[in-house]
C-alpha cells in the first residue's frame, strides 16, 4: 500500500558482494517480485559498468591515434551505444550475469 504523499518518491537498491555470490540472481528475483507490484524504471548491475570499461579500454587499444586510455575519444555517445549493444544480461549456466558479444 502506498503511503500518502509518496507518489513521486523513488528508491535505489545497491547490492555489494564478491564475484559469484548471487548478486545477479538476486537482482533478477527482486526485479520479478517488485515489477509485479511497482513501476520499475531500470535494473542494472555493476558488471555492466565493468564491461563498458573493458570495452572502452579495448577500443582505445585498437585505435592507432590513442596512446593509452583516452576517455574523450572512447566514451562518445556513439561508442557508448555501440558498447551497450554488445552486452546482454541473462541467465548463463544457471546464473544471471552480463555477457559481452563481439568485443573485436
């Protein structure tokens, strides 16, 4: 039941833990349970940020004009859209996780 005056209030849930401890699975279960009762705008996990960082660093290594990591060149709107299109979040080998497809 919603409390009066909370119609525009949101929440952020942060899960922290070691790799392989079930954070992705927990997010998926929470998403399923909460989405039925609530309007959920976005779900993500830290692996997304880590994966985009890896893709950006790899992109820089592949560019002859980049000497090391160059965030101005690597993190353009177009590159970020391309990096995100390479990611999928799903159940792999029985666990929810992020997969990078086609990192070049």
